[in-house]
């Protein structure tokens, strides 16, 4: 199968770029002397997980129980399910662990810690720490931190944080600064718990920007990051990766032509691209994605998907679009604002390896 | 299975509300004396399609080839695939039609019309007309309209339009006015083609708002509409339906509590709700959805999902949230901004019929 024969819309994955992005994060982790625990929430693919974990000893991170189950079945034992657990979900985790997995959960709640400690099955947990994002977790100096670690008893594994607010940064200097806040916060949390006489095995931090741009990671045992594998337009704008590193794109066909208004319609709309508008507040607003040619090159200048209906994307450009080269059925690609959201619209990746041939189809584990 | 036992996040479908919404549209079509051709892009479900087409003679509308195939296999022969066709997709349509379906395609392009006319398989088409939305289609007075109908020859079935810009309306009077513009435009297009001596069998218009609020539909043969079945927060705000009519919701669990900032976290984020922000420009901005209690009642006041991360939804409210009733694991529901987008995140509906018991699980046909 070749690019010209794929149905549209389809999701493409460029293997050389994926490999390059994985190598860069591998190097960052090695440079800092910490384990890398890739976050599979972006890729949701066993094939990608195998590439991302090659040569790493840090296990994986997952964002749903469906991922935990899927990756456990594929032999990925060491996992952190990095979304606050509920008591009702513990049975599923225990069941996976009884079958050989080592899925660790996270919590910032005393009652949940008690439920974990009392659970009859093999469930262990990390305490979630908030270093400023204001989503989940307790502050590094919150008195409840040590109490919850104590509540967990022998089920306590360590501490975990995610500086998701690093995405608001706009430069490598911003990222380095946020990485240090993240590092210092999670290390402070670990030290407080250790001071109380409780061993802390795992000190886990990470987001793609802070992982790549940290000056040093003293006191941290592992890095979690996910979107770095694929990159996206937002990551480009916050300095994590270059546009040439974006490894996923949506193959689309022209389904409408409006020369009078310099617009074309694509068969990639809100479902095929997602309605993520994360570049809205970034230096450059890419609408619902940047339109490039079939080879992946930006020969259409600044053409973007300006509006997205359920199955229609409206492409606009400041420069005149090359209508002669864009008959109905012409194929283009769209680079995503946010690869986690766009990839989630598809059941599988069509993998390219330097030519227009699809060398593999890699399934994703969607839903929950 | 009961609501309390379902994994979260899960998609719920309230059958009495669905039936009521379907009955209201059925009555609107009957009142106007036109056939109803329900659009299955929202529901993507054979079970919903059976309810929506009961007593109707208008076939169905689909938005993807995957839907066309799925519904054809389930016995829905008469279909319009209402997204501009490309020549490469004609073989799939012809194949479905050779097996007994009658999938009609749409186009507004002369070259595509020629490709349809020349296709060896059984493919017929409608010409897409633009009544002001500025997406696909030719204006009712465009000279190319008659030329394309002529190009299609015996493959020509009729004309179709969609006043998608009716969603910008904010009152029933707005909707009635847009419905008349839509009706007059598509009837004018049909008349011009008939004047040229070409019979026009189908004169198809519709969006949920214009279908429900049209004063009369003289000259129109059928109505297409989809979102009316489920409703959503945007439809409430443009007067199509009441909030009590919203038939789909997302079941979620509390996974974080932040009394200091009056926030709770849900395990329903950007993937579970979609990043659709269509109420952003509406009179009331519901963020990523309105939070209601497990029974579906608005006992949490104006609590909305203000921020959406991949798997986390941050609930905020002007009034103090009832933290005593919201321990980790407490279950709530989120009403969607845009039901087409939210439902697309799930493989199936968990169907409720007046109690907390799941009486059926209805699969969806996602992807393309």
C-alpha cells in the first residue's frame, strides 16, 4: 500500500522522525543519569512502546486502565498509571498485578491511601505532588504528604509530579527554569518523607519540555514524558522540537475548491484532527493544523485548517493556494496542534519509513 | 449492570429522552409533509437508526464510508453520503450499491460529476448547493449548477443543501428565517435545473435547528438532521431543544478534590468530552460541559468542566461545591457542548431507560 492508495482521512507515522525523537529523549535521560519511563498516553501503541523503551530500564507510564491492560498483555510489566486512582479501579489493577504486571497507581487522598493499604490484592502507589500546575497532587510542603505516605505503609513506592504548566513556557530558558522548579519540588517532597523514616524508592518527574531542557536532575530517579515521541505544532512553539521532527500527520483529500475565496475543503475535520486549539495562545495560531504537501513539506506556505466541521476542514492561506495542483481528490497532509488528541481519533498508524510505502500498520489502544 | 458499577468514563444514553427528541422531529417532518432522512453522523448506531427511521420513508444520511458500509450491512439501503465525494471513493460506493445498497453521493465539481457519470458501477449523485454557509456547494444561481446536473446525466438524483450557519442563530425567529433562506435557496436551485429540462427527484435540506423551526417547506422533498436525537448544550442555547432533552452524557468519577480553590477533578478530560468549545461564543459558556449529578439533575448549580487535560477535567463553580458529597470515586455526569464530538470518543452507548440500570449496550461505528 502506498500513500496514494490509502483511504482518507488516515493517520501517518514517520518512522525516521519517531526514531530521532526517541533517541533525543534517550540521550537526555542518559545525560541526567536517570531512568526514562516513556508515557504511552500519546502513542497508545505496543510497537511504539517497544522502540521507546529499548535500552531503557524505567518501565512505562499509562493514562488509562485500557492502556495498562493492553501493555501488560504485551509484556510491559513495570507501569505507573499516572492519573489519580479511585477505590473502584483498584480491583482491576490488582487483577493485572496478580497476572504478573506491576502497575503502580497514584493518589493524593488520605481515604484512597487507606483503601489501597487495605486492598487484599497486590496494589502499590506513589503520592502525587503538585509543583505548581494546580491540577492533582499535594504541595511538597503539605503536611498531608507524609501522612499519606505513612497511610500507604508497605504499599508506598515513592512520589510523582508533572509540571504540566511548563506548556505555558515559550523558550528553552523558561523550560529549564520550570524543570528546576519541578525537580526541586519533587526532591523536597521525597526528602520530607525520608526524614519521617519512610524509604522513597521512586522520585518521578517529567513532561516532554522539562525532561529535554532540565539543567540537572539530582535527586530524581526517573523521567516521564510522552509527546516528545511524535511532537506537534505546540511543542515546536515552546522549543521542545522542530517542525521537521513532527512524526505524525493526517493524510487528507481535497473535497472542495473555492478559488473565489482562496479556500479548499479537506475530508479531515473536527473528528479527524480533533478540536484541540492549543496553538491559539501560542506565538503562531495554526487553527486546527498546518497543511503540508503529500511528501510532508511546507510547500503550501502558511496554509492552515482555519475551520473544522465534523468531517470538513476549511483550508485558508494568506498567499494564493495553488489551485491547479489541488483538484478534488488531491492529497495533502495536516500537522497536528496536539498529537495526543489527533492520534486518538484513529484505530492505527500507517507507518512510513522514508518512502511513500506503508511499511506497517500499528494498532492503538483507544477508549478506557 | 448499574450506573454505580460502570467503569468511568463511560457514555450514557437516556432512552426516554432519545425517543422524545425523535418524536418531535418526526412530527416536524409530518407537519411539513416531507420525508425525514435522519443524519446518523451523531449517533453512528444501528440501534438509534432503527428508532429514528421508524415510520419514516426517507432513508438515512451518513458522513463517512465506514457509516455507509455499517448501515448498509444492517439493511439501511437508501443513503446519502453527505460529504463531497472524491473520485477515489467511488469504487467503495459502487461496491456497496452492487451488494444492494443505494448510497447516493454529493458533488459540486464538474470533473467529479464527469467521473461519476463515467463510473462503470451503480453510482448516483446529488449536486451540493450552498445557501450561505460558504462551506461546500454552488450558489443556487451559479451557472455551473445546471451544467453539473447535465454532466451527471442519468446519474443525477437531485439537489442538497445544509444551512450549517443556522448554528450562529440565537433565537427561534433566527432559525425560522434561516430555514426559509435554506428552503428558498434549494427550491430555486431545483427549479433552475428543472427549467433546463432535467428532472429533480430529491430536494434535500436540513439541519436540526432549521428542520424544527421552518414555517413551511414547500418544494422540499426531504429533511436531513442529526443532532436533534441527542441534543447538547449548544442546541439548548440556540433554541432547538431544552436542557432536559439532552439524551447523552458522560459518566465520570471524582479523582481529585481541591476545597481550597473550590475545584474537583474528574476522570473525564479532553478525550472523554472532546475539546469542542462550541458554547464559547454562546450566551452561556459551559467550558467543556455542564456537570450534573448521577441522576442527571443540575443539583450542582453552574458547575462546569472549566479545563480539560487529556484524562483530567477540572470542575469549577461560582457556588461552593458540596465536597462532603464528593469523595474520591463519587460519580457525576457531564452534559456535552456538542454531542457529535463527545459521543465519538466512545465505542458504545450504555443505555438507560428510566432507572439506573443499563438496559443495553449499543455499539457505534467510529473512524472512517
